[in-house]
C-alpha cells in the first residue's frame, strides 16, 4: 500500500546526524515543498542537527529555494557536493568555516550514486588530475577546517588516477518525480531532467534507509507504461503529493521542456545586444557543423539563443551535463533543461560520454585566468562555488572556449554604432598572475592536445606555448588602455592581431548560416 505523507511529515523523518542525499539539478527536479518544511522544522526548534548532506550539483535559485533552505548553522555539519554556486546562502557556511565541505566534480558525484547503490568503494577516474581535486593540491576540500582525505592518488597500468571514495551510505533520500501509481512506481513525464534519482533510491534502499519522493499526482496502479517508469515502487518508502510543484524555478509547466510538444525555434526571442551577448556571439564562431557541444552556466548558456537566431541550431547537437541532448538549452532559472530536447538521459550516462572524450567542443565561463592559461571558477573572493561539471568537461572536450567579461564588478559597457563603448570598467581584474585555485590545468590541456580559447567582450586569447596570446580586439577598443592595462600580466600579442568580426556588434542576425554550412566538420578522433 502506497504511503502518502505530508511535506511536514517527510521533514520529521530526518533525524539528528543523519546522512541526507538531496536530488535535483539547479532548479529542476527539486522537492521544494519538503526542503521548505525541513527548514521550518529547524527554525521552529525541532531539529534536525548535525546532518551530513550529499548533493550532486547546485540546487537552488542562487539566493533562495533549494538547498538555501538548509543554510543554517547547526543544521548541517558536513557536505559532500558537486556545486554550491546556485545556493549562495549555503555557500556562506563553507566560506565561514562553519561546516566541513568537500566538492567533487559533478560527473563524479553522479557516478558515485551508482557506486553507493552497488556498494563499490568509489569512482576511479582521470577526472580532476592536476586540479584542486588532486590530493597533491586540495583533494576537493573547500575550506581550512576540512581535513580528512576523501580522494586518493593511485597508479594503475603505469598511469595516475584519482579514487573518489564513496561517502557513507545515506540514511534518507529526498527526490522528485511527476506521477506515482498506487504501488509507488514513479514516472517523470513532466520533468525536464531525470538526473540520478534511480541510483539515489537504490543506494538508500540498499543501505536500509528511507526514500521519500515528491510528486504532483497519484495515478491508478499499473497505469504508467513500464518504459516510462523511472523508479520501481519497491524503492519508494513514502510519497509527498504536491500538485503545485513547478517544473523549474522559472516555469510552472512548459510542455516543450519535457518532450510533450515541440515549438518553432522562431518563437525564441533573441537576447538583447549587451556585452554578454557580444561574448556569446563571438564564441558561436567557434562552432562547426555536426559538433556535439556542452554549454556551461553563465554567458555560455546564451549561445543557443544566438544559434537559433542564426539558423544553425539544427546543424549541431547541444547538450547539457544534466542529461539533456538536443534542442535549445535554457539559462538562468531554466538552466539544465532545454526547449525541444531530442533525448533526456540520466545524468551519469551523459558524463560517461563526456569523460570518454565524446564532446567536440565545450563553452564554459571563467572567474580568473592566469598567465599560463590556468582557469579558476571554483574559489575566488568570498565565493566557494565548487566545480559542478566544469572539471569533467574541460579535461575531456576536444575544443574549449572559456567566456567572460574582461573585468569583474560593476561596469558600464554598451554596444553603440557597431562598436564597443567602455564607459566604466569593473573594479577587479580577472586576468591575474596566478589563479587562486586551479579548476582547469592549462599544462594538462596542452599535454592532451586540446585547443583552448578565452573570449571576452573586448579581446580574444589563445593558449599557446605555455601562455596566452592576444589574437583579436573589439572595434572601438584601445589595446593598451582598454585591454593590457586591465591584466595582471602582459600576454603575447599575435603579429596578426585583428579586429573581432564587426557583425558581432550590430543588431539583428549576423548572417553566418551559409558560411557555417561550408565549414569542415571537426574530426571525431580523440587526440
């Protein structure tokens, strides 16, 4: 008999010192009602206290919702997570040394769910070598109070590998689906992602724990087609019915994000022509026909909007690490989903493909770049974002394009009359002599033969010969005053330094569709 309980009753199942694993990806697949009830219980003095939290990636809407509900001193004692950037209040616990905090790559976290389900010792992988995941650097620790090692450097067949140890099996899981039948069989027909909820449920069930799944409806026994069932009923202990659960933090329900229907791409409104769209437009020039592409958060997530406007979206396959294949990936509160997806895979399978070198190219953000080409996106200033899928992707894609504004902080930059107008620059530099944490190792990329570019609104750089070379500047930009003066080191300057394509700075489509079709496809062979 299906056990249907309230969100408050679900929250009351969590005990002091439990190990809690929470599903969700950004703003999709989050059991929001249960997390809110857990916060209210704690604030009301009912506990729980001292939890170990496992989260596969960031879960939240930056300053609210998701794991922001758990951002209270005393509630969490330890976290092993893939990302904290979408839960800024929670990030404070890490930054202020209030909890022990480990950050593993998102793909590793997803694959660790399968390892925990099978009671394997962990995940053995090359992902993370020569970055802060490597025990020769930080071993995935995100603050000074975190000391016990959870990552081991091992040698196998003459090569170095990292063994990420599986955490202690969770006592309780909080996951989400769309429908539950009367026997607890779960489907996800309105979900924009399917994540690793099956593996989570298997891991907690096999450890003798409790699995709670929030759904929006309960349907007749056996009425869900077996190919639509994502989690068998024997893995589910309790169901929380939440008819008003949103598909994402920005959308109640969009049938085009879960495959129920398809909408014309022409209906997708172009983003305004800001400095961020300039970067996304310039990055789009690095695409090739038949590319299989990953898009990161931030500016990179704006590239599908450009591809749609230029009419080339159907000539490439855009993917998101959440498991979405094809369509036009969303950004901001819709990140992790896509309009018109062609397939929605469980996340661990997406990372199997990524880790094996299947990506033609990847577009990612940067917070810091140093003179050797290393990139930091994980720990800078007062932020402790963690890697998300960044390390899995950057260590394995054949072609890498890092995107970001030249400076950080408040600035005033506009696009006027086909030129870039820098009225006021940001207060701090992103191009620094040495990054604060190595999220991407330029030396390892060179060793593996990856081609790497760094794209800003005013300049483009290439990774060459152990450093970065300036190859392009924007129309209206002065080399010394607007570019070099805002760098903590002097890059090489290409003897063929040229202006960025002027079409990037004009409103309306750039008209790159025909020339794009004529470009050669990227070789599939892995270096």
